[in-house]
């Protein structure tokens, strides 16, 4: 502990900022994709048609039953081989860490966002839907003008909390040599032999961002209830 020196971090700040920017971008894009895909999954799960409802349920249950790191490994190592077999190319398809991270996180988030959205839609009283049907609104109009606006008020705190969890989970791109915030810190730590300072600094930044966002979510939730 006598050699603990935070000043060694300053020269590495530009590289760490690049890693943090990558982490935030991955979080935002994967969450946006997960939100859109999750909406489709939620509507499919609530559909009266079994051929639509059952595949959606299978996808959600599968994704929620396996670890995220396994999804990343599966996409990174298995998809190139499957692509080679399907396309009959001489070499496995090239799938880099960035594409793997973006697609894996989006697919994973779709399952969790889908369940949150489904619960939000089901929280809307049936009388509201019946009233919309009585007015002659189509299914699409019922969702856009009646159900989803009310469901959003119930589900947005959970969706934002899920986004915070995703922000923390993006550190898993480290396992496929992605240069996110943690990956950038790890490379500098190994290069300079300053593991304690670099990992302590990384933990502080993760804590600050996650705690700030969690506090903001609680604040918004409190204001919406008063």
C-alpha cells in the first residue's frame, strides 16, 4: 500500500476515456436495440396465435436461462463456423469483438426488456382495453394511444434499471479482448504494473456512474408518484 499512487492514472486518461466512450456507446446501442426487439417479443408473447407466442416464449426462456458470457462465447466462436458451413466458404467468417459484443448484448437485452414490457402491458386494466375496443380502435391504435402510454409509466423505472445492469455487464467484452473501459484499464495496468491503482480507479468510475443513474431513477420515480 505504500506504493499506492493515483497520479499514475493521469497520463492514461485519454486512453481510458476512449474505453469509457466505447462502453457507453455499446450500452446505448444495445439497449435501444433490446428495447425495440423486446417490444416485438412482448407483443408476440401476448399474441393469441400460438405459432407467434410459442417461439417468442422459447427465445425469452432460453436467453434468461443461460449466462451472458456464454452467449458472447457462442457468438464469437460458433457463428463463424456455422457461417462457413452455411455459405460453404473456405475459411470461417470473420466476426470481430465489436460486432460480437453489439449483437450478443442486443439479443440478450431483448429477452429481459421483452419481459419488462410484457409485464407493463399486462398491468394496464382490462377495462381500458375494452373501452378502446368499444370506440372502434384497431389493435395498433389501442397499443399506440391507450395501452403503451399507460404501460410506459409502470415499466420505465425497471427499464432504466435494466440499462444500468447492462452498463455494468458490458465489462464482459473483456473476455473477447474488447477494449471497453475495463479492458483499457486492464491493458494499462498490465503495461505499467499498476494493477491496484488502475482497478481501484475503474471501480470508482463504475460506482459513480451506476450510483448516479440509480439515484436519478429513484428521484424520477418519486416525482412521478407525487
